[in-house]
């Protein structure tokens, strides 16, 4: 993701306590009502429910028992996590005494080969640009691809391949290109590299190295509700509900400290999903749950920080 300078007009960095529309507890309470994520639109799990799971020691035990514990959460699992969960359920029938890590290790080799095939296709497309890049950038790209191939084709690399680090290095190489079209194409191709949230094979390979209880928690962690700082704290963003939006852990963690327009590039349906969340908040407010001021503030801050790409319709708020 490319960094951009945030617009800060009309955003106050100081406020009085009485100006804050919702306390943290009141905002957290909204997760009880199947709030959809601001970014991806998926239903979120109440964070307190997830915290209870952290204390269940049985998650490190045999798969048959863990599946019983996680089954009530299957409906809120994201697509890849649900596929993996179903795969583990099928394996547990044959190996009921194995834990989740042991089951993933059974599938790791075949999924690793599938992952390398997908990665190789994308790396070849990126390598093609060496023919048209300036000499300096072409040499840097060549060195990066050699090192990357050494990692993905090594069955036991010292350090596993990191999609995030690779994309960061690609951006560094092309940052000074005059040809913006080529720069954009290379970055977009690199973003097609599979993530553990996008491909079952990537999830299996990444998580097979982890403890069984972590694997179990990772199946539901993406859906856990969080407070997203709309204006990053590093940009003087406030740490209260005037600057909080409700996002799932996956979208929150994926954004890091980048501005909202970059988040929209990665999630083109974010403006529509933000409207879905706003409609839900309005319906809750009409049931005396939530705050009218919070919704109005959310509309203003999103409009400003998204460079006017997210313009919520809250006309029903006053119906």
C-alpha cells in the first residue's frame, strides 16, 4: 500500500468528555447486535466471546473435542477459515486423537506445492518487467526474484516467505519510476500473491508451523470485532469514539497505519459496506441503542478521510 498524506481539515484533535458520543463500553455493546464490518461487511464476533475462548485449554487437545468447541462459531468463520475447518473435521474422523497442528501437517506438503505453483505464476509475470524497466530497477528486481525463488523452492527455508515484505520491497524498487502505469501494474500483480485469508493452501502452510490452540483461534480471529482508529494515532488521531469505527480484526490488522483511500484500493466495496453498517447503526438507534451523534460524526470523518469516496446516506436517521 502506498502512503498518502491525510486530509485533516475539519477534524478536531481535542474534545471535551461531554462531546464524546459513546463510551468504549457503549460502543463495544454494539457488537452484541451482529454489526457488519465497516470495511468488508462481514458479521463480527463480540471480542468478549473471543476472550473466553483464549482461556480454554482444551483447544490444544485432540481435534474431535476442539471441533465440538468451535462448531458454534462456524457460521461467522470467513470463507477460507470455514473451508479449513471442514477439512479438519473430515480429517478428525480418521485421526480423532491428533491435534489441529498434526492434522495440518498431514496436508502441508500437498498444499505447499499448490501454493508454490500459484506464487510462481505471479513471480514470472513480475519478472517479465525486467525487460522494460530502467537498468537500476531491473537489476534490483532480478536480485529480489532470485532471493525469493530461493526461499519458496527451499523445502526448509531459514525464514519463510512473507507476502507483506515482498510487496514492500517491490514498492521500494518501483517508487521512482516515471512510468506510473508500469509502476501500478507491477504493484497490482504483486498484490495477487495469495494470503492465508484468500487461499486454503496459504492458510495451511502458514498455520502448520503454529501451536494447535493458535490454529484453532485463528479460524475465528478474523471475525473478532475491534475499534479501528479512522485517523491513525500516529497522525494525532483521538483514542475515543469520535475516531473509532467498528471493523473486524482482519480488516483492522490489514490496514496498519495507511490512510483510508489505500484501504479502499484493497477493498473496493468498502464504501458500500460502510453504508450497510451505517444502516444497521441507524436501525439500532431507533431502538434506543447507540447514539445519533456517533453516526453523524462517523459520516463526517469518513467523508473527509476517504477523500470524499465514502459519503454515507444517513437521511433515515431523522425519519
